[in-house]
């Protein structure tokens, strides 16, 4: 787990054998930070009753700021 990103939001399973006999290697996926930011962005969009196309870089930065605060709070003992 990375302290900055929180690790993977949905940790991958180990290598699996397919029914055809070859190995399936899952990808890492999004980080927990990205997942938190996406959830925060949903709230920002709904709260502003905004359309995705009208979102600004400031709103995106705000979503990641919320995600960083969530990760910091999660890291507390």
C-alpha cells in the first residue's frame, strides 16, 4: 500500500488459470485516492447541479484535495 495513494481501490486477485489453460494476470486498477476523488467529484457535480462538460480544473483539484484529506484521516491510528 502506498501512503500517498492508499494502494489499489480494488486489489487484484492472484494469477488465475483460464478454462483454456493460460494464465490471466489482473491489472492493478485505480488507486484508492482516485476512487475517493471520483466519489468527491460526484458530490461536487451534484451539489453544483453542473454538467460534467462544465467542470473546471478547480473542481478537479478540489476533488483530489478531498481525497487527500480522506487518506490522511484514514491513516490516523
